[in-house]
C-alpha cells in the first residue's frame, strides 16, 4: 500500500514538472498569425476612487506585406519590436524562468513633456495558472520593485507585478502601485487567427 501511494505521488510530481516549462524564450515572428487579437480593460484608482479607465487592444494585421501589431490607432511591425537590441537593464530579460533576477532601468517622457527615470529590481517569482476574464492561462509572475523620479521633482517607490503568458505571447495582467494610486490592467478577450 505504501509503495502504491509513493508511486502515485511521484507520478503526480512528474506530471506537474512536465507541464511547466523550465524556461520561456522571447516569441519569434513565426509565433504570430494575422487575425490574432488581445483586449485588456484597465483602470486607475486613487484613494479608492476610479480616476480613469479604458480599454486597450492589439491585433495582428497584414502591414505592407509583413505582420504588424495594430492598437486601434497605429501599426508597428512585429519584427521591429522583436529585433530591438536588448539593453543591459531590459524590461524583460529573456529567457524567463522562475528565480531569474535582473535590473530594469528606463528613461522616458510622457505626452505632457514630463521626463523621468524608472529603476527597479526584477524577479520571476512563480509559474502558475491565473484566472482572468479572458480565461485561465499559465503565466510567469514577475515582480518589479524600485524607484521612479521625474523632472517635476517627484521621487517615490514603485512596484509592478506582471503576469506573462507564454501561450499568448504577452501579459495577461498588470498591477502598478506608484505610492499615489493603483493601476490594474487585465486581459478580457483573446482570439486566435480565424
């Protein structure tokens, strides 16, 4: 009887290990198909009050004979996004695997002309199933913790958690806390190419 229980537990553990990838590489152009579409709902909450909300989308389209990502306004060639040179402090450090750590730094400018810098320590903390409105998907949980500063004199702690789904080639949820408010973005719809 004990041997049977040990065998069943061992078989279950092997099954679980075989279901989770040890690493996930950056998607390639061949992973995308024209007609594939993702839709996210987002909202920004400050002191419990929703201050802004909306919807974002991306759709794979034929763009001058090559695949592009259309966001409802602009289209960017997928190859341009995938072929960007990776910096020493990237947003995503490929390949992904649980336990991986790196430093993310970015200098940016918003639509109002405010310039800033984000500097965060990053860790891939788990690979597990996440339920979002679009369905259940296996995803890496990636935690970003650090500081943000801007040209208006703001300096504060900022944390982000991203859930990246290798199956969908993108994030399925994002939560940002900048010390002032919380921004949540969640996938509500995904469709494969027709």
